């Protein structure tokens, strides 16, 4: 382990409750929302079992079988056979690059690291497999397909360590950056509940909540609630990100991995191993425990798991003096997204860093009796709390842990990172590009750009134009908007969105260059994400009794 630092420069996600971006996650966390509910009617029997001893609730994504196959050049026949987890990853990874204002084709030396564990979609198949079955349902292809479609030559593989998969994928990405195996990395994590089998098996181990409530670290916790989710982040060495003028969302100060070793049972946690790992990561980052102001716990809500994690935290932070350490877990809001849970925890830290705020933990009353000695100042927020109220003028480090049921533990330490100065932009703007995969999507991109510019100040227009031209990959249909002012751009975009001709709108031929030069610094501006034009793709699912039913969503 070394103390090299890494910048998170882009992020995208899907979370329960219809959350499709970091702003939606921020709003839900700020409100203390609990997004655990029964499955949608069309998914009953596929996402959750009907067994009497299982509470049929979870954190569910919307429209999990929908996918923009045409955008990625995938035929409907192949899309139907592809695990929806692969399909979801493709869209979310693309959005992470858009968020970073990075064009995938500019950096072929990108590595791809995906945390993925479930294979539920395989249970939908019956009879002879198609030619697309292996690539559509093998875990390794979740990463390999991303590299193939985006033209990446860096390391590319899936990581399965159960619940710690996506954070171990981040660890692996950082080590690959250290070794020079890649220039930058995209790290993803995904989890979909597409078969009741795993839920039934977990219930029989006693891991799931009998009450259907997710109450991490609380004295009433009785197990975890399963959830779906997907997240992706783009990571670069901090020195490279600073040199390129990237917007740095957060900095990874240190990250490490270990294993529980011999425990009473295969899935039993080991507080000694957890404490040793956190101490080692802090030491490698040259930090004292007191430098950590907030810790995003694994916090599943199982009694054994929470007790072990609290014991480990007490051991590491016992001598931190009177400075409080705040704890929380995103699982209180959305449930346990298993292989994707670590990156969703990272997403919570990233959106909290932006606003310098601690989010409330819904449902928390108090720690289990005897778990936290009075002299150890561990706290949980009950309401949104600005950093200044608890940390004063200092900016704390943030830590996060993720523990796999098979024994693999991972811990990372993050910091807010440098406050980037906005790059100087010439006030003279000649125009910008609008690009999409097809004509209908081009109209939708134009409509979204128009809405964004209508809400923007005149002074934002140069940054908008740079980002639209240089921060988006050029796709098959491209138009050039020759507009010197925000008002001119809004007028031209309205015409393009409505399919009308306009003197300021010119359709560019394939290969025709933009009438402006490339820029030397990252053109970061919060543009709307790409408007996916999805269709529903699924094989007919065979039930256990042998009868068939239509695809679930």
C-alpha cells in the first residue's frame, strides 16, 4: 500500500425511488427518504418470492429491462439475451464519462473494473442457449463488453467478492493506476434482483430483516433488506487530473483490502481484521484516527454484522479524544445493494462533499446496548447538518468500509480535494455542437440544452459552449449552432428541437470537423445527460412449475 492519491472526476448512478443521477440522490439523502417498498406489480414473483417467511419489500430500480440497444450497436436479438446488469452498466458508465466531460475515444488506455456478483438472469433461460448466451451472461463480459464497445485497451475484468465487490473493484483500479497499466479507470458496480432464489436462500441463513426495515447500527435492527442499484465513477491520478483541469469531486487518500481469515463460520465477520485494515489504511495515508470526521459504515443491519463493525470502530477510534466521529449508512435509505453497495456509499460521500453536509440517518434511535462505550464519541446524525456546525472551519476526511459475506474487507479514506479554479474562458463564442446517435435523439438533446440555457446566466454561455463541443463524444448525427450569445443559442436550439430549419443551425456531414479548435483544459459544465431511447428487451421466463409468463420489468 502507498499514499498515492486518486481523483474522482465523474460519477453516474441509478438508485431505488426512481433516482437516476447524483442530484436525485442528494435530494433523497437530504430528506432522509426511505426508498424501500414492495416490488412493482409486474415484478412480483421475479424480484421477490411469495414465500410466507419472506417480507416482500426491497429497494427497486425502475424499468430494469429497458435499454438503448441501438445506441451501442447491439441487435434486439442479442439485447434480449444480455443480462440487464450488463445493459445498465453500459448506460451508467457512458453517463459517468459525460459527467466528467471526458470523451471515451480520447483515452484508449482506460481500465474497466466492475463489481458484480449476481447471476439471476440465467434462471430465465430454458432449452438450448443462443449464440449470445455466454457473452450475455458471463460476469467477465460485464467489464469486457464496456472495453470492447468504447475501445479501451487497459485492464478489464469483473470483481466478485459478494457485498464488497464494487469497492474492491475500486481498490483494484487504484493498484492498476499505480502500476501504470492504465491512464485512467472507470469503476462500476451493479446489482439487480431478477430471481427469488437468492432471496429465499438468504432468508434461510437469517440474514434478512423479518420486519422489512433497514435499520443499520440501531438497537432494533433485525437483518438487511435487499436492494438494486448501479453506480460508476471515473478515477485518475490526482496529479494528472489537476494538470488536465478536471473537476475533482473527491480525492481517494488511501484504500486497502484484507480478509477475515479463520472465523467461526465462513460468513462470520471478524472485528479484529476490520480494525486492522482501517488502521493500516489510515497509517498509509499518514492520518490519525481523529482526522476522520465521518465514516460510511457497511452497516447492513444484521445484529452480528453491526456489532462486529461497531467493535472495530470503537477499537480504532477509542483514543480520538472528545472529537466526535459521525457514522451512517446509505442502506438506511435504499437497502443493501450488495455488489453495488460500496460505490453507492462512495456516491453518498461525493454528494455530501459537494454541499459540505452530513445527511441524516432515517429511523435511527440509538446504538445497541453496550456496543459503544460512553467515552468513545461515535454519533449518528438525525437531521441534515452542515460541516461547519460540527467540524468548524476544518475540512475532515471521510472513510468508508465494505465487507463481503465471503470475508473480503475493503476500506477507503476520502477528502474533499482541492477547490478547482474555473478555467479562463474567452468571452468570444462562435457556437457549439449538438450531437446524438439518431435524428430523434438529436431533437431531444436540443430540447434539453435549450432548457438548460434558458435557466443559465449570460456569463455561463461560453462554458456551456465549450462543454457541448469538447466534452461530449461526437455521434452519428451532429449539428453546429452558430450563436454568439445565449439568447441566439436558445432560439436556434428551439428550432432544432422542433425539427425546423434555422439560419444558425447547420447539419455537419460525417467527418466534417467542427469550425473551432480543440481546447487544452477540461471543458466541465453541468450539461444534461444523454436522452436514452430505450426499448424493452427480455427472454420469456420459465417458472419453477414449467409454465411460462411474460417478461417482468
